[in-house]
C-alpha cells in the first residue's frame, strides 16, 4: 500500500474571530462512539456492492484513510480575557471512498465518507476551544464525535452533477479543514468544463456540518459566539473561471443566502515570468455583499477589495497584500465562522470588521532549494486599522504574527508522515490578546 500525505495546515489557514477575546461555545453535540461509526462505514460500503459489478466503477475507485493528531493551546493575556486558556489534544480519522463511474454516455458513481475524532487529553474544564464540541452540562469538550455521509454523482461528457456531501473551495462557499474534523456542505452542485479554458459551477447547499458538530444544520449568518441563529432555506450559487492565457484568468461568482444576503465576487489572477529565475503572481479580488429578501439579520452593507503580490526566486517567496473593508457591516461569514480564504488577508484574526484597512508582509521558503525536500517555512505579519466600532466609540486596530513550519517525511518507513507546528500571536487594541500553538501530525493511508 502506498502512503500519500495530507497536510493539515495551509499557509492561509482560516481561524476564528477573537477581536473581543471570544470563543465559540457550541451547543452540546451528539456524541458518536467508535463502534457506531464503524457500523456506519460498513453500511455505507455495503450500499456500494451492487454498483461494484461495473468494472470501471470498481477499477477506478479509491479508499483512503486520513489520520490527524491535533494539539491546540491558546493562552489569553490581559485582565479582560473571558477565560485564561483553552485547548485540547485529539486523534481524528477521515475515511473517504471515491468510486469510478459506470459505463455508457450517462455515467453514475457513489462516494462515501466517515469522520471520527477522539479526545486524548482530560479536558480539564478549560472551555470551548474551536476544535472539539463543548458540553456545557459537563463543562468540558466531548469525549468523541463523528459523522458519515454519501455523495451520488452523475457524469455526462465533461459535466458532473453531485448530490450529497461536498467540500467546496469556492469564493462563495469554502469548507474548513483547519482543525480536527473538516466542515462539509450538503446539497447539490453541477460542474462543467465543456468549453476549453472555461470552468462553470452552480448549485445549492441547504445544510452544513461545522468542524465542531456531528449534526447537519441550516445555514445562518455568524455574528458572534452565541449570537442569533436565523436559518436560511439555502445558499444558491453560480459562477465560473475563464483562462484567457496560461498566465491570466478571471473569476466571477454569485451567491444568495436566501433572506440573508446576496454576494458578488470578481477575481483576476496573473502569473508572469520575469526572467533570471524570478516569477510574479498577482491576485486582485473584490466582493460586494448586500441583504436579501426578508433580511433576517437586517441591512448588510459590505464591499471589500484585496490585492496580493508574490515574488518567487528559487526557494524564496516574498508577498505583500492589502485589503479594505467598505460599508457599515463586517464581511458576512456562515455558521461557526466558516472560512473565506479568497480574502487576501484571511487568517486567525481575519481582518473583516467594518471599515477595516489591513496589510500583510509574508515570507515563504522551500528548503528543497537547500537539498531538504518536504520542509517548508512560512512567516507573516498582518495589521488592521481604522475599525469602526459604531456609535461614538473610537476606531480600533488589531494585528497578527504567524509562524508555520511544516515537514513531510520523504522516504523510509515513515514516508508520507506530515509534521507541522504553527504559532499565532494576536493583539487587539480593544480586546484580549492571545498566543496560540498548534502541533499536528498527519498521514493518509491509501488502502486501494
């Protein structure tokens, strides 16, 4: 069996809104034992047996088991902090079956997944930590939780319809893989590449399973921990990307969270070789967010634009970014602070508050240039100013410094094991500063 690696920390990994030093407190989650999760997996795979008689369905299928050992420790500083320290240590499992397709012009397939996490530390009553569900009645994180799902798929030519669980990477809906279990959306999606250079996507998601929950829930606007939950009937979306040349592409997407907000996204990406080993990548991204229908959360007035440039030479990459929030509202996010890494300054702090201007300076190094493949370093500093706190309150500011060291073993019996350490230092003019450390070990076992 050949191992492959799954990294659990991307350099633009999303985080949580902590400008007020707040931590999301979850409703008590439905716990799922390891035994019941195994039964669910067996049931899901059993449903696939009739289709396995089709040669391409079975021959092109994959079964992978992702393992993730995740430790998080967040230390709050300042007398105003609601709690002094949060964190946990857990082991996660992500079993994913991806089928091939049956034969014929109209082809069918079926995917299945099961996620499960077990808490390894004692909890200690340290409060909700953004990783595991928190049980208010016991005053600690739950011992274990998990979920399973199916995705049916139909393909004709270069167009595919998928119904069920999704892990989208779209400007209007992005799944969260920054903690233990990945968040997933539920609904349907159509993706097409019938025209060379043009990719189109449309669909509707009516539920989400957040990173800290075993359950599916309706989509709503995240405003603050323990904030109001006014569910929408669904998120409708459509858009596409067109490559004018190999180095220049444009993207447009529209999203409608029914009776909450409408969202337009426009992005331009340009890659160019400057000669002598230098290359420059430039991203320009713009969002326009307004209320929709019954406006369950009232008026929404947010526009944002961001510019990110990255200059690469050998193993070195230097990046500069600028992001501006315009309007009276913060950038809208979904349940549990679902990430939006299409914003150029998305991070643990996120820098999405009303009228906020933010910039970042970033440096990446790939040690393969020094003969150490698999070892990468990322460090960056971000600062936001001009935050409108409303009323007669003075403007505010915030900053974040990140350091990420990631290594993937390249050979030997541990080949494919990923090890990562991330340190986040966040400071707030009006709020509780914190220092956070994450330690992650990952491995993906290709079962077939």
